[in-house]
C-alpha cells in the first residue's frame, strides 16, 4: 500500500467520526485524542495527501 493511500485510508474515517465528538461537551479528552491522531496521520508525514498529477488506478 502506498503512503498516500494509507494516509487517506487512515485520516478520512477519523475525520468522519470526530465531528460528532466535537459537538459533545462530555467527550473533550476523547476529542483531543482523535484530533491528535488525525494530525499525526494527515499532516506530520512528509508526503502530500494528494500528489500532483494524481489519477486513480483501476484495480
């Protein structure tokens, strides 16, 4: 699995599940944990999320 595919597969479900947690007032430690995981997966790795001249592969 390529790094970009791995990052997308890891970050997008986290973002989807983080939005309800952000609205909940009782889950602030959990929100912080999830947002830290998103930041690590999506922003701290030294490759772009979608590289230039990217086109999807047919599998």
